C-alpha cells in the first residue's frame, strides 16, 4: 500500500471516489446523483447551455448528458428551451426549483467538504483548492 500512497494520481483517484460516495449518499434522498448536481451547478453559472457544451465542459459523454437532462427535467430542476441563436437547437436552463434545490444543498455541500478535508486546516484547504484549480483548468 505504501507504493500506492506514493502515487499522487492514485491518491487523487481515491479522494475522488470517496468524495463521490459521500456526496451521493447525501444526494440520494433527493433522487439526484453527483453527475446531476454537476450539471445543475454548471447551469447556475450561465443563462443556459447547449447539451454539447455541457458535455464538453463537464467531460461527460454526450449520450449521458441527454439522460441527465431528461432526469433533471422530470424533477423540474431544468428545462430545454429553443436557442435564440438557432431554432433547431435547444438550450438547457436551470428552473426556479433547480435554483432552490442548489440553495438547499449549499450547507450540505460544505459539510461534505469539511468531512473530506477534516485533517487540513483553513490555510491548507485554501492551498489545496488553489492547486486543484490550477491543475483542473489546464486544457
């Protein structure tokens, strides 16, 4: 196990798995999973998004995006609307219920983060966040 713990990529993988497990456990009651939550969070930063943009920005397969948006529409958290730029395209937008859901999950999200990063002090958390942003924002 010591050799695995010397591998930063493996440690990031383990943290990602643990983060997904903890967050999915929290979200389970709502019928939403982490992948749905990621779509909702992305939509909250925009006035709407084409499904292919969601796929590209979130790194999900285009067919997975279709299913995720279908699920979110059934829950009333998102809806497809005609694109103002191309009548053949549809944009996905966050609904009022989707915004309310995100507001309701903010505190729980902080609790999940606090559980995962419990061993780190505030300065270490800020440094980790800055480093992860720098790595994640690479093309």
